[in-house]
C-alpha cells in the first residue's frame, strides 16, 4: 500500500529531528515550503505538521511558524529518586554527595527528587515504580527498607546503593574503599612511631563500613607484627572507661571509625586531662567540615563524596540507557594529615 503523502512528510521530518539533523529550537519549513518541496497541497503539509505537534516533536507558534522541541526518547529516564540521611547532615558530607548525583543527572535533563528515609516509609513498590525511573539509596544499615528493596529487585527496578553493599540484594553498590582507609590511618600512626594503637568503636553496633575500616587497621598491624589490637567485641571503648582502657594498655594512638566519634573521644578525654596529640594521637574518617575546624584539626581519611555521587549517577544512567546492570564500584580514599597526630617521642607515656 502506498504511504499517504502527509505521512511521508511527517516521517522525513521526524527522522531528521531524532537523528539531530534538525536541532532543538530550529525552525521547520513552512506549509507552503513543504507543499512546494513535496508537490502536495498545503492541507497535506499542514496535516503532517499537526501530527508532529500532537506527537510532541514540534511546537507551532501562530504568526511565527513551527519549531523543533527538545527530543527525548520515550525510554529515556525522566525522574530519579535520591534518598539520603538528610537528618544526619552534621555527621556526613551530604552536600557534596547530593551535588555529585545532581551534576550528572541534571546535565541530562533528568529531574531528581532528593528526600530522606521517611519518604519510603509512606510509599509502596507501585508508587516508586510509577513515579520514578530509578533509585539511588544511601544504606544506613543492611536491614532498613529491606522489604521494599526486595520487591524492587523482583521487578528488576534499577537501584544503586550508596555506602554499603547489601549482599542479600542484587543491586550494585558504590562505596568508599573503607578497608584501605583503615589501613592508611593505622600506617600513618605507625610511621610516627606508635606501637600501641587502639581502634575506637563509637557504638556497640558495627556497620559494614566500620568493620571494613577495622579490617584495614588489623592488616596494618599484622604487617608490622604488632600484636596489641582492639577487639570487635570490645564494648568498653566508650564512655568514661575509654581513658582507663587507654592507660591500662599504654595506648598512644587511636584510630576512630569516623570523624564524629573521633571528635567526641577527644572532647571526652580532654575532660579527663588528656593532652591531644601530646599524649594521644587521634585519626578520624570522612573529612567532615567539623574535622577541619576543630582544635586540634583532625587527621582523617577523606571520602570523596562528590565522586561517589558522580559515579552512582553515571552507573544508574548507563543502566537505564542500555539495560545492563553495572558492577560494584569502590572509590579511592586518601589520608589528610592535620594536627591531631604527632610523632611519638620517648616511647609510651607512663601510666
């Protein structure tokens, strides 16, 4: 069957728009120009333009003509849900993390809804899959919202996990190289001459990231054949008993699971007349703003939160565009040396 003439005009123009031959905002030929070019009536040319307008490819301005609208393929992602622990923004560098995600997705004209965990509490799987094309989710722990995440996995909904790997789920994770971070912090203290180095657990529960940092601490100790170490089950490294533990074991350096607990430990020990870093060198993890402006400024491990966000957004975008689920990514970390650590002079202090 011969293709209707208006359909041929429509198809030609549509293909030119999709291929980029006609750019967004460019003006199309007028009805008269099309009728002359295709040797058809103006009514036929008008029908082709009307169909293109109804299909969302062009916009028609009375008295000015027809113009190409920005073409977005039907399968292109339009809206992404970004869930971060916004209520914990004083502890984490949430701003660089969200900026890293937004920079990538908004450059692709993709709308991003940034929200906290409460948003998921009031929505089911159908709500998420109907409103969004993908999810970037910061895992506070490995159990939160597990039922919802399992349901999304069963529907093959694209989800990128931040900070932790949830091993029971198939979703790729973007994390800092926590094990290397713990290793670098401990190695730094060893190079300053410290031989009794403790690991400070700020809470009784040890999330995956904390355990990995602890493993790095143990690896560094093992390389130097230093036998003293803190144990995962040590619960006395908190509260007022911290000072007693340090003195009883002649500890001269402390690797803390994050900046928050490092600063709390320093404040607590100062109340008990400890001199930091003269008596005790302290390291953190994260490089939060508080770490930079504290006195003494905290030696810490830098997580590149912006790069973590960038990477997560790029992985999700590629997943949505080509349908191939990406693999886990670890983002490198580095030591930031400041004033909370110093070389050990004269061996261990006297208890």
